[in-house]
C-alpha cells in the first residue's frame, strides 16, 4: 500500500481584525486598523503565503493597503459597511466591517 499526500493548496483564509470602526473627527483623522489573514491548506495546516488586500467596493474616505492590510478611515467617510477582501492563490475571503459615524 502506498500512501501519498497531495501538494498543499490554499483552501481557507481566515481574516482577523475589527468588525467595527468609528469615523474619526477631523482632529483625529485618519483612523487606522490592521487586518491579518491566516491561510490554511486542505489538511488544516497554516501556510506562509502572500495575501493581497482590497475593498470589494470603493468607499469615500476609506482605503486599504493592498500589501499590509491596514485599513484607513478618514473623517470624510460615511456611515455604513465596507467589505474587506483577502486573496491568496486564487482563493478569496470577505469580512464585513461596520463604519459608525456620530451625528
């Protein structure tokens, strides 16, 4: 009997980071928060792979660094939600982030 193990491939991306952010006042603008991704293969092992970050839909006053996963929210942002996207080896994962703004 020969037991073979397939080459590891990305099957799961877990996004870690805040699920809610407050729009900063002009004095405190911009506000930043970091997102991280844990990438796992079909065996549940953590892989050391590059991750590309993006927003599913552009939003006024909100941007994300495509290499570091740092989300920046300025005082120009509106209340609502944005979807942070993490991509690696053709696999994508989304995380919805609520943007709160005081009156």
